[in-house]
């Protein structure tokens, strides 16, 4: 409350003005007062005197309280207005309060006026503070990074901030409107979960989760969403608030870190595998070569068993050949990791399968192989064609080689999108693999689990190396005598 209260008094009867001033002096505040009795002087006082409060009689010769209150609204002046008059109907008093009057005082009860003024000033001050706080909150609300939407218990939109408007526009291509419903924005498939979130919020629980969407420019955006209830002081459910924060940068950093850790683990595994190959697959033929060379070096000139000598030479050649094969395999693996930055191109899956069918035409006819494909969801990928061809070739030829006896191989290859990845699934009806026994070794180099088929145990290791070189992953599911399924995920 001001130290000296400025009161603008609108009254045309001098005697009534004196009575009112006498009552004002009985109050607990100091004041200065300007008395006016017409519209013009009232306007001049509003602008020149700048009152803290206006008290007004209802009816003057050419002016009245309704017009006086209306002028405050027109001039956008937030000044308390008290009607002080002789007699008015209760209906008129209510109308004046609805129009914005702070109070009304009958002239035969002027003793109420000082307290009414204090109350009106305090109420006006509190309202200004509330409006200022609300404006500050609204500014924060609309400039935060989080989108907020308030719903009724019936899932109807009540209010929201600017971020929520932009979020709905970017991801759903719709305009967020008050009075609309959650079902207007979420898909039918998503609604059961949304209903669960509303139920939890109604119980005072919160529901939070992370999910990703493709924006209008086909960029993946990650969001952290949280549902929580809004209740009054009596713990009555007033609805649910949805808060959505863009965590794309944080998520990309996490994914980048996860990829770095994964790459390090893959390299460690590769080093371990190389160490195993060096200590076993290289050492064995190298040891044989050294032993055979030593024997031939010490061959006596008197030994004329040519057949035995030829056997030693043949064994030496085979050991050298085996050593060369291992070196070539290692060189091929190293080249895979080095060629990943070669020129990429759009590769069509169906064309790739057709090319492989032509290359394996003899085996396909011999074993009556059936290859079914379904690439309707994703027809192609931008990648290194040579790698993808090798991956397809090895998996298809494996399905043919490891078929069940007396059963024609049936191979099914499908593709579909999953987030930012393209999934390729290779399924066959072959012998299957005992994953409980061999699961940890299945992608290892020189690992063989079926000696009835010729091979060096290199194919699946090459497939895994090439998939990972393309930034992807490969998993396997298999049941003995039922078949095997390989699932490959490669970044789109």
C-alpha cells in the first residue's frame, strides 16, 4: 500500500463528498484526494493525478459509474474502482462487480469505506503479482526445451506450450488444439499404452520412456516422455500432464559411445582370434615344414627309397599350402576392414539373389533348391555391393550345403525396416545347429560343426566380419533338424 494513497472521487453533491472525506479520515492511511463531477475532469485526473483508487457515485447529471468504469477499461488502467451510491438494486451491484468493480458501498454505510479501500488496494496488488508471476511462468513455459500438454481425465487437451505445438506439427503434421483428444494424435496401435499412462497418472504414478520418430525431413529424433498426474489439494484427479524433451543429441552421443565400445570389443575379439590362428593354424603347418625340411636336409645320399622321398616332398608341399591358405584367409579378413570406405552404391536385393542363383545354378538344380524372397517393405540399400554379395552368397550356399538328407532346401529371404536399420532375414529348413553346444563358436574362424561337408570353416566368420564392417550386427537362431535363421541389421 502506498505511503500516501491517491484517491480520485467522482461525485456531484458537495455534501456527500464531505461526508465521504470525513469517513476516509477515520481510516488508518494517509491520503490525498481529487474531487471531479464530470467526464472531462475525470479523464484529466486519470492521466494527470494517476490515482491509486477510484470511488464513484452512480449517477451524475451527464455521467455515470458504468461509463466511468468503462473508461478505465478503455484506457487499460488497472485501478480499483469502488461504487459509492445511495440506493441500487442487488442485480445492478452484481453486474458492476462482473464488469470489474472491486466493491460497492451504500452511502448510509460509509463506515465500511476505509476497510473496503484497503481490501481493494491489497487485492489489486496481489492480482498484479499473480499476473506477473503467471506471465513469468508462461515465458519460462514457452521458452523451455520441454513440450508440455495438459489433459483432462477424459483425455481432452486443456492447454499446452509453444514447444508442444511445434512437436505435434513436426512429428504428426497436425495442429494441436484445445478441446481435441489424445486419440486425435496417437495411432490406434499406440492408444492402449496411452490409456495405461492416463490410468497411472490418475493414481499419482508417473510413466516415463524413450522413443524415436522420423521427422518431416526423415531425420531420426529421440524423445524422453513422461506422464504424471495433476491433483488438487483434496487429491482429486484433475487430469494428466505429458512432458516431452528432445534428447536427440544426448542419444546420438550415447549411441556413438556404444558403437565405440562395440568396435573396441570387436577388435579385441579379432585380436584374440588372430592370436588363436597364429598359435594354432599357423604354428602347426610351420612346425611340419620345419620338421620335414630338417628330415630332407639330413637325407642320406645312400638312401634310394624314392617313394619315401616323394612322400616327404608331398607332405612338405601340403604343409606349405595349408600355411599359404591361412595367410590368404588372414589377408582377406584384413582387407575387409580396410575396404569399407570404398565407393558405395544402391544395391537391389532381388537382383543380388538373381545373380547368386545364376552363379549357383548347378547346385540349385541338383538339390532342387527353392528360394523365396519378399523385399516389398525394403527393396534396396545404399552400401558396398561386394560385401553384400558375399554375405548373401555365403548364407545361401551354406543353406544348400547343410541341407537335411532327402529334403529339398527351401530358403526364405525377407527384408523390413526397424528404426534406423534395415533387417535381412535368411531362413532355411536345413540340418540346424546345436547352439547350446556351438553357439559361442559359430562365427569363429576355422570353426566346423559338421564334417560331412567339405569346407574350412571360414564362411560364417567372413559374413560376420563383413556385416560388422558395414556397421551392422548378425544373430542366429537354430533348431536341430528344423532349420536355421540368420537376422542381419545394417544401418539404412
